[in-house]
């Protein structure tokens, strides 16, 4: 059995999306993620798909259309630890791209800025740093 702790795995975060074009405007236009992959359904068991991320990151966000509508809760957070102040121009750009600034509770309101994406999922830009060590 492979040792997953010694590997450098790639993390995929998959979510349903009501509107891939609106989601792309938010994540690509607002947060400046790149489109890593895009496909259009060719058959009855396939879905439109959009994969977003930064080319050198060890993760990507996969958005899928044509599946049951998303039902995010307040706890569905994607947190980016920026280890420094939040650029207000970035927040304004995310809002212009379809995001809505919201409260994510006292902890995240103290340590960052939260926005909902066009599907209602929360993105938190955190001033904190992160290390698993």
C-alpha cells in the first residue's frame, strides 16, 4: 500500500454550480484563478465542468453544472490563508465579479473577510498564516 503521508497529493474540491459563467466571473475575474480545464457534456451521463486554480498549486476547485442545485451552509468555507493584510481592491473586485461580502462569525470577521460566491458558498480571505507543522 502506498504511503500517502510521504506523497504530495493534489486536493480536488468539487462543488455543484447553478451558473458556470457567473462562477467563472467570480473565481477567475475576481480571485484571478486560472481555468485549468473546461468540458461540455456530450452525453446523458456527463456534465459541464470547470476546473479552476493556480497552475503550481496543489489543489483545484472543480465546478459542475447539470447536477442538483447547490445547498451551501454557513459552514461551507473555502479559506485562503494570506499571512498578511487583505487587499481591499481584491475584495472590491470580488464584489464586482458577483461576490457578496458577508459575516462568517466572530472568528473569521476578526481574522479575515468573507464573501459568498454566485452559488452561495463562502470564500474567506484570512490575514492569518497556516502551517501543518
